[in-house]
C-alpha cells in the first residue's frame, strides 16, 4: 500500500507540476525512488526539483523499509521452516512421552509440572497466539486440531505413554479422547471436564481419568476452611519444592531389588526414612496404612511420604526410571 501511494503521488505530482504525460511522470518517479542514477528526463522547474527532493526523502526511505521487511520475513520464514523440521525430528525420536492437547492456563501449568520432572512432552495446539507462548516456553509442539488423527500421529501417539486433553470445550475433549483411544488402545488418557455431567461421557469415550477443575477447586477451598492443617500437609507433600517433603507413588518393576518380601524386610523406613502410607496392588486393590507384614510384589505401586531425594533412591531400588507408569494402571484397572 505504501509503495502504491508513493508511485501514485509521484506520478500525479509530476503531471501537475511539470505538465508531463502519465508515462513520463511514472518513469521519473520510478528512477527517483529506485535510485538508479539516471538524469532528469526533462529539465525540472524549481517546484519540480523541490517535489523530487520530497520523493527522494519519503519514497526512498519507505522503499528501503519495505525491502528490509520483505527480506526479514523471508529469512524468518526460512528459519521457521528449519526449526520446524528440527522440532519434528525431535518428536519422531520420542518414546514413552505424553501428549498435551491444549496449552491454555491449565495446559501450561500441567506442562510445567511434567517437564519439571524431565518427562518428554509434546503439545498439540491450534491457536496462533498460544503457539507463540509454546515457543517462548521451549515446548515441542504440533500446530493443529488435537482431534485430527494426523496431528496426533505426528505427535507420536503410537509411541506415547499417555494423552492429557484440556481444551476448553467438553465436546472437543470427548472427541479427542475417542480419537486417541482409537489410535492407541494402550494409552493412559486424562481429560478435563468443565461440566460435571460430561464426566460420564468422557469415561465412556475411553478416558482413564476425568478431572473437573471446578469441582476440585471447590473441594480444595472447602478443605482449606474446614481442615486447614490437612490442606497444608497435602499442598506441601504433593506440590513441595525439590528437597522438601513429598508424597509420591513408585512402581515395583520386574527390575526391583525388593519384591516378594514384606515391608519390614524391605527396610524402606530404616534405610530411606520413608513412610509407606498405602499400596495399590497389581489387582487394583488399595491397601491403606499397610502393616509391616504386607508383601511387596511386582506390579504393586507404593505410595510413600518423605524427602524427595529419598524418593528418587526408592525409585532406583524398585527399578523405576520415573514414577509409576500409566501402562501398569491400564493393565491392572
């Protein structure tokens, strides 16, 4: 638009001031703005020369700016294509990762929790402004509709451990769950439900867990009033910083150094200063406050409280390279 204005104004100006034909006026404007270096096609009047100075100052400056912007967009486009290919190559190498559908306020908070544990994550998001936030946060992402099979396949759903669907619409979350379950029956799928009535629909669509932020938020606020000490304890153990008290679940894998023995024989309390407050058995039964004689078996999940650094040591002893794998939950529940 700027270029058209400059050439239009220049052509009209020379036509009025010098009385030249439209072709002569346009040609004079062109060689002036392009700084080609040709002389005047006809002698200019003083008014014509002042007008030419204005064309040079305004036109040349603006044309230089336009050329610079065009060059910048070309370079940025090339860089984006290069970085885009690099990100796709990184995603293609991922295995046992998680796919996060939606990167709004809730999605971004989830991403921080997961990536803080050095667990690979791929975001699928369609909104351009949100994609820019993904870029700033250094996330691997696929731009597109999360309910599109091709986008989920590009995100590596066949190799993924799980999918977390937190787009704003319950209907979209249901469709994403259906699509994800169809592409990979072994996935551990968690979905967000805005309306309480949508929970049953998402479970029926194939979600392993359905979370209602509104419902959980209400319960948490009520607990903060009714049971503040308990609320503080849960907040400290579940969301504590590194090195602080933590509550974790750790899977007993086939590589575990302690299995088919009792809690007392495992010496978890003595050696690691951890308290096992529950055991989820391989069959899915939850044993609260297990006795010292409760046996630890492969496929069980130990829920313990203690220092986070000691949790890492327990995970190593149990042969778990990360906290409980959702694939074991899928098999057992």
